[in-house]
C-alpha cells in the first residue's frame, strides 16, 4: 500500500537520538530528559532516513540541526544526495548549507531575484515530501505547518522534473 | 476521475479578466495587451472558482489582487467562505485581509508567537489546494513555488480537521 501521510506542526519536542545516532557497540537507551515518543519531526526524519539510493532536496531555508544530521547520515551511507536552496537564506546565521558542503554534499543555489521557495524532498525517486515547512527549528517547534508524504508517480514525476530543471539551471559551470 | 494536478510557479503573466469579470450584458473579448492563454495562476483561479458550497482558506500571506477578487466573487455567489491568516502579515501594506472583512467575509487570525504558516484552501470539502505558495504577487510572479491539487479524502480530511481546530482556537469570542 503506497505511503500517504499528513504531518502537522508545531511538533512536540522529543528526543530524536534513537533515529539519528550512528549505531555503536555501546548504544543503550538515551538518558536525556526529553520525551522519547512519537512526534511530527520524528516521523519526518523516519521518512527521510528510509532513503536507500537518492535524496533530492529543494528547500528555501535549512537550519534544523536534526534534519541536517539526517542528511549527513544518508550521505555517509552512500545515498546520492543533491540539495537546491535559496541564496539569500543560505547566507543567514544558522544555515546548515555550509556544513553540508563541507561534508561533500552537492549543493546548488539560485542566482535569481525571486526566492527559491520550494520545500520538498524526494526519497528514492518514489516518495514526495512537500508542504509549507521550512527546515528550521522555528518552523518545526513554533509554526503552524503541514507536510504531505505522497507515494504516487502522478505527483512525484512533475516534482522530479522540476528538481532536474532547477538543478541544471543553477549549474554554476 | 479525481483531480490530481501540480502547478509550478513563477506563473507566466496572463490576463485573468475572463475568469474574474462578473458576466454583464456587454461582455466581449478583453482588449488588454497581456496574453490571454493558460497560466499557473489561471489554473489556480479556476480551481478556486469551481467552489459551489464552501471555501476554507488558511494562508499566511494574502496580498494578490486576483486571488482576492476570486474570493470576493465566491462570497457574492453565496459560497460559505472562511479565512484564517497570520496576524503579522495581515498588518503589512498590501494585505487583502481588511478588504475581505469589509465585504463581510469571516476572517480569524492567530494570537501566537509562531507563524500561522499554512498555505492551503479546501474547495467544497472535497478538493485540497496546498503547497509553498503564499497568495502574493511576488510569490506568483517571481518565486519558485509549487501547489498541489488533491481530490482525495485521505489528505482532505486531516486538513479539514486542522482548519476546524485552528478556526476554533482563533475564535476571538
Ligand atoms: Zn534522549
Ligand atoms: Zn485582457
């Protein structure tokens, strides 16, 4: 049965270590004081971390440390990660884009006067994750936001085509 | 066959008079200099103007004159229109919210510190229109944006519930 899910934010603040920690010899239950149950952010992370082959990410604002850890983790696992973002937000304090680049992840940004205002991701060319949510802690914890998760080629295909169009257009070469 | 459509912006600038003009005895082809063909904004207007019974609108920023004319038109046709918006953006120059209220349309806004950052509409409790697009001319004409149109109860129902939750929560009474 194809994935069809809706997430609403603000998300309950929960510990996401169990999702994001690299498995090590000594992993044991997290002792931190945060609740360890389900949350909208936890569900979003889980959908992203399901990627096995590719992640296309096209997001206006990206400052969330947890979402950045998820993207780094995928990159280290060998998933092909490509990121498109907005030049203006990229320059603000707290943006994760510089760190993604330092880790060797491919990033391209706009050179336009308008905003690159999309907020979508595509997992394994099969699942579209899209909505109003920028990838910032403010949006996750304080704003009313929505994210749709859609496994349906009729929606995924045009978003993939939009990603490839933008990816080529923002090619600095 | 249920509606499933994706719109990408920026939209080509086209004349939308044919969609928005009230039919009168002397209506004839629009003589203006703009192109009169199809556009993303034209398609969005058409989906909204299809409403016969109800329009729930939950949008962070609303300044587009064409989209405001569409909402006014629906209200005058007797469609039950309810609008939820963000208090901060409502106060900016160019917001259409004041004019909607003057026309007798019900509007509620947040009192919270976070943003009411949704950008969705629900037509006749049946078709969900949602994405990254704020209802501003800047977003329509200059930004990279997406809008999904989804006629599927699995997505429409949770968005309706979210609307009703917010509508009650923002009740000033
Ligand atoms: Zn913990
Ligand atoms: Zn015209």
